[in-house]
């Protein structure tokens, strides 16, 4: 398990991380969300030892992460970095060697990953000749080539086309299935909602929300229902108790409920009043939860 | 175990640098161009030396045995049956001048002043002999009487020529190493800046420590530079011996070995400075701004060889320069080639150099580490040092 335990960091008097505490469990995909400058990248850099924490610690299976355990981590930084004048294969072998993989094995794995992710490049093509999407794939392989025990990815989906997004998502899910804790940051909230087991929302260096999307939804406020009833007076919903009308448009009414019991009352009242054409729960999306959490 | 892991990481970083260098066309071009230039200069030296080295040759026409005999003590004499043959020999540069029967001297362009004096003296001697013989003197006696005995020369410093040759070899060697160090330094500074500007450094620092990177780079580029030096030395010494420029090849090889011994710590010192400078910039275009002071310091290290080659081997300034870390790598081996240096000075210079490297790696390593992840223009050294503390 990867744990952030009361991590604090300031740059030049400006607090960037404030008592950041959360866990990423084995086999879990953890989505790290936050507005720009919320501290996501700094948190990830601290986990990888690229930047030191002012206080607190990042732990791996209970022990503070050190240079040795860090070599087991796979990391993809937000700012992509590859050697422009090296072939993808040589580059990946080099990164694997730095993580302690034997040369022959490194070469085998690099070739296998290049094939698996479909990196399009000639055997002598330098990275600078590759398309951005292919460079991104090489960058992901660099994070995966040593069979990491933990995966930390900063904005892995940015700049990818939908096909590449699916390929990347597939790889992350596969890693999680193999028991690897995966934490990644993203601004693509629908993707985070679709993929992640749990989500953490960061605001001003503090974790303001954390849990599964359903948990966050519940925590975000009362549930809502959408109902469409024919042959009733337009203001039929106003008389309902335990509810609040949020919107009425074109025969479709959106109601905020004080409790789950109220949903049944609403349906019964509507059926008594007219012909119910549609009745359903309106789920708050991660985007709504996020906006609420970060206060925009 | 930890030490082995550290060494392995350094080896992997170093191996990448070596392969990168050996695959670099500029690397091989500099070996070939330098060697070719040296070989060409030796060839020219050999040709020029060949021209002026031996005694001049003078052709003598007709029955001028007395003149020929008088000339033989100073020049090589070739006899020709007629003026036509002598004229052809002068034109073909087989002789520097030809003495014709009437006393006329034939040359291709102009008569060398010394050769002119020799010919005039030979003509005078021949005239005196002929006059004495006409007065009845016996031929053998007159020649002996009028031919001065050979000069007996005693040299007080027979080693001077060898020392001069050694000094010149060392001077040229230091200059070549200086250029190589400059190229390596520029290479490492650009390499570090490239890793920083392309953000690879973030991936690297997640896997290795900054000092692994720094040490690996220095070792790798150093090994590549040594390959370059070895190839250049073999080719250059081979050419020098082949063209006969070196009269004491063994001495030159000894000088080259000593140069290399001093080059290694000098290289480590300067290349570390270049690497640290490279870590302070965020864009490769800014590399030239930050390496300026390192360039200046490196230029200063040519002071020692310049003083020694100019003939001031016993100069007190040279003594001081050959002891100062950063300057001693170039000054001391040239000084050692030129003159006898007290052993304690050699030891002190080396120890000071090693101490300076130890301090530099400690402080420079921190600046390097602190500079690598700071972006925006040129990072100040103090800021990088403070950054490394976090």
C-alpha cells in the first residue's frame, strides 16, 4: 500500500501541500484530481523523491520510501522527457537498466512493450521522429518496463487520441488487476469516474474529498430525481413534501429529495396525479462533485 | 550491497555516455582531423628539417682539385666535367652552388651568405696553395699548413636539446588535451542542459540519485575522452617518429604518460564544473552564458605551459602556477619536462588537486542536484545550493 502521511511542502513561503494524507491500496486505481496548482504534481514528485517533503512522509507498505524502494516505482511525469536522439528501444533499455533489470531481459521487455502498445517507429528512428502519441506510449513503457510495484502517473492521458486513451486505460486496469496500486492525476473527470476505484480531490494543497465516486456523490448532497408526468397541472410537484423543485421544463421536473423514502412518495403522488412517462435518479457526475469540492 | 548497486547505476549511466560518444560523428571527426593536422605538421617539419639539416653541396667544374679539397672541410663537394653539367645540377637543386673554372659562382636564386664566405675562403686557400707550390713547397705540406684544425667543441648542457624537445612535446600535448577538455566540457554541459530542458531528468531522478548521474557522466565521457587521447597519441607519436621529428621517442612517450597522469584529475575538475554549469540553465541556448567563467578558468591553465615553453622553467611564477589546483594539471607536466622539479612540489601539487576535486564534487554535486529541478532562466548558485538542501 502506498500512503501519504501528513505530507507538507512549501515553496518560497507559499504552502503547496498541507497535511496531505491518503492511501492507495494494492490493485486500486486512484484518481488524483484538482485544479491547476492544487499540488498534484508536487505530491507525486515527493513520492518519487524528485522533491523532498518539508514534513510528513510517503510510505510503501508501512516503511518510509527510500532510494531503494523508489526503484520499484514506475513514474510518468507531467512534463514528458525522452532523449530526442535515441531510438525508443535503446532508451527503454536504458531506463530498465537504471531500475536494475538485466540487459538481455531489458531488451526483451522493451521489444515486447513496443509491440504490445503498437509504437510506430522504424528500428533506427530516433524518438524525435515519432509522433507525439507514440512518444507518449514510449514514456508510459518507460514507467512500466521494470514491472513496477507502484505506478505514479501525472496526467497520463493528456494529448492522447481516443484510441490511445483506451489503450492506456487498458494497461492501467491490467496493472491494477495484477495488484499494483496505481495513482494518476487527470483533468479528464469522466475518464477518472469511469476508471478509478477511488478518487481524491485536492484544493490548495489539502485533500478536500476522498472516496469512491458513489461515496463522494452521497457526501456531495441530497439525491435528485427526474420525473416526467403527462396530463397533470404544471405545478403539480410544488405540493410535495420533503422535496425541493430544482427545475421544471417541457414536462420534465427535477426534484431534490431529503431522503430515499421521499422518492417513493414522489412516484406514488405522480402516479395518482397523472401518467408517468419517465422516472429516474439524476446522478451527480464527478464534474459536479469536483466543482462543488473546489468551490467553483 | 548498497555500494555495488551504486556502482552498477554509475556504470549504466557511464555506458550510455560512452556509446553516445562513440556513435557521434563529431567525436571521430575530431580524432581524424587532429591526427591528420599533426601528421601534416610533422611531415612539413621533416621536409624543412631535411633541407637545412645536412651540409650544403657545392659543385666544382673542371680540374679544380685544390678548391675542391679546400671546400671539402665545410661542404659536400660534387665534381662536374663541364659548366653545362654543373648548371643542370644547380637547376635540379642537387647542389646549392657551383664554382665554374673562371671563379664564377652559379646559384639558382641567390647565394647564401655563409656559403659565399666558405667558397671565397676555399678560393683563397686554393690560391695560396698554388702560389706556395709555385714557390717550391711540397703539395702535402702546404695543404696541411693552410687547413685549420677541426674545432674541439665541449657542450656544458648536452641535455638541453632533449629537454627542449620534451618541453615542446609536453606543450603540444597539453594544448591538445586542453582542446579535448574544452570539447568534453561543452559536451557534458550541453548533455546536462538537454536532460534538464527535456525534463528527462525528472524520470532519471526518480530512479537514481543526482550524484550517480554526475559521476556516471564524468566517468563515461572521461573514458570516451581517454579512447580519443589514446588514438591521437598513438597516431601522433607514430607520425612524429615516422617523419623523424622526434629524436628521442622514448622520452616523448614518458612525457605523454606523465601528461595523461595529470590530465585525469584536471579533467575531473573541469568537467565537474562544466556539468554543474549545465545544471544551472533551463534551455540549451543558455549553456554558453554559464560556461563562460569555466572557459576563462580553463584558459588560465595555459599560463603554465606558455611560461615553460618560453624558456622560463625556473621562473617563480611558473612554480606557483604549477602548484595551484586547476592550473597545475597543465603547468606541472610541462615544467617537469623542461626541468628537474623537487619531488615535494610534485606531491603537493597532486595532493592539492585531489583536495580541490573532493571539495568541488561535494559542493558542485549539491549545486548540480539543486539546479536540475529548478527552472526559469539561469539558476543562481546559492539558490541551487538552497534547493539541494530540500
